[in-house]
């Protein structure tokens, strides 16, 4: 048997941060992030090197490098 109070009850107010809404928002955010990676970025920056810089020696095994190798042998 229903009491008069039960028949006049209003449904509980919906919490705006319900689980399904949060999961839906996260899914849309992930889809947006994935779509953003597909956008064209433009040309990549290229370093300008002269022909002399392209052929010069870049690695030198100096004393401190030799000491590092000697101390870090397995």
C-alpha cells in the first residue's frame, strides 16, 4: 500500500558526473586527441650545414672519454 508521501515523491536529481557521462567524455577526448595527431603539421625544420661541416670529424676519443669507457666496462 502506498502512502501519500510515496506517490508525491519526485525522482532523485541526476548527478551530472555519473559514470557513463565521464566514460563518454573520456572516449570523445581520446578520439579528439587521435584526430589531432592526423592533422598536417607542416614542413619539418631542416638544419643547414655547409659541406665542410658535413665531412668534419664529430667524435673524438679524448682522455676523459677513454676514462669513462674504462670505468664503465662490464
